[in-house]
C-alpha cells in the first residue's frame, strides 16, 4: 500500500514531521482567517505569502541538498512554520493584549468567538484535508504513478490559487462587509460579476490544456509525465469553484454563519472519500474515477455557492434562518 511504502522510505522522525506539517497547515489557515476577521488583512497577506514562497524555495533547496522525499518534508515543515509565525506575530499578540487590557477572563473571550472554536476550526481542518488527500487517494485506489500526476498538478496550482483567493478575498470581504447591512443585493451583483468575468478564463485554460496539455507537460516534466496535462484539464473546473469559494467563505463570515461552512466542508469530504470507492465498484479506470470525483465536488461547491447567495438575499441576518436557532442553542 502507499502508506506502507511511505513508512518504509521514511524514518520515524520524518513521519512525525509529515504529520506535524499537516497540523501546522491547519493552525496557519485558522490564524489567517482570524486575522482577516479581525481586520488585520496585512498580517493575513504576509503570512500567506511567506508560507507559500518559503515552502516552495525551501523544498527546492532541501530537495536538492538532501535529496528525495525527506528534503521535501523538511522544506515543507519549515516553510509552513515561517508562515504561521508571521501570522501569529500579529494576530496572537493582539488577542493576548485584548485579554489583558479589558480585564475579561479567557472564558468570556471564548464565548464571544464560539464560531471559530466550534465551526471554523474543524472546517479549516477538513478543507486542508480536501486539498491534499486527492493524490494519496488516487495512489491507493489506482496507482502510485497516478497519485504522482495528481500531486504535480496540485503543487503547481495550489500556490497561485491560494495567493489569488487570499488577496481578492480580502478585497471582496472589505466591500461586501460595507454593503451587507444596507444593500445585500449589491453583494450578490459583486459575486455574480466575479463569476461571470472569470468564466472565459476557465474556458480558455481548458481549451489550451485540451489541445496542448500533453505537449506542455512533456516540455516541463518529460515524456513520462505527459498525462499531467490531462489531469490539469480535468481539475480546472474544480479549481474554478475553489476560486469561487473565496466568495462563499467571506459571506459566511460576514453573516456569522460559520456553522454552514463546517456543514459544507463535511459534505465535500464525504464526496471525496466516497467517489473513488464508487468508481472502483463500477469498474471505472482512473480517468472515470477522476470524472466522478471532480464532477461531484464541483457540483457540491456550486450548490453551496448558490445557497449562500440565496441566504444573503432571503435570510441576511443571523436568526432569520431555521438552522440558525438550532446551532445557536448548541454553543450557548
């Protein structure tokens, strides 16, 4: 199995570091969201940029210096740690100062931020799993080489997509928060305009990878990895709805409906874990499995996107939706 192969190749310390990298990724995402929610957008942007850039640079440097998987793991852990410290240097210090200055105990601070503790924290953990589980799942259910193709595409696409989502997401959050109370229809217009004007970019990229994807992959990675172009073509719709999720996530934060984010994340995780076993049961090859997985995740993200826009229009205020009362009872 893939897990057995990884255990065989790595030392115990490297295995611990691999798990530590996942943990640091989760707490970094949480810290970035708290910084955005607290209007420390500069802190969030600094942490995002440093985490992405240092991971990439250190993975290349350590991979070249120490070789193989161990170098990549060391580079990933240190790069993520730098990004987390960059965020916490601002947001964590501000939180501690707030607790000391206002003479309020920790419990009162926790009660004011129940959405992060009960909903956003596990939701971010699930979303981190959603991004990085794809490659090992394809490796386990089909072939390690297929998992390698998925991993290449993920590594190439994740950094620019995250930078775009963080930067554009902060701009959208800034303007949507101003319009939310007085003109919620304008927020829907913003969201639909972003979706409408970015659709041609998706269509253009899909056309390029449909026609030239294999040639592009061979130029950059060699003949063996030509299938990465096909994988990118298949994944583009999913990356597009990941892009739209910046709107969904910001609106849920503005509306104080973080529980909906957790519900959506669990739904996506269920689809992710169930898609490939279903494809195997149906006798489909890896391309068919990829079609089922990406189709299901893309549809679910679009459905959540539409539902959130409807909530903005019909139930903009906390307490105006039937689930609001149920979840508010669960945390008070």
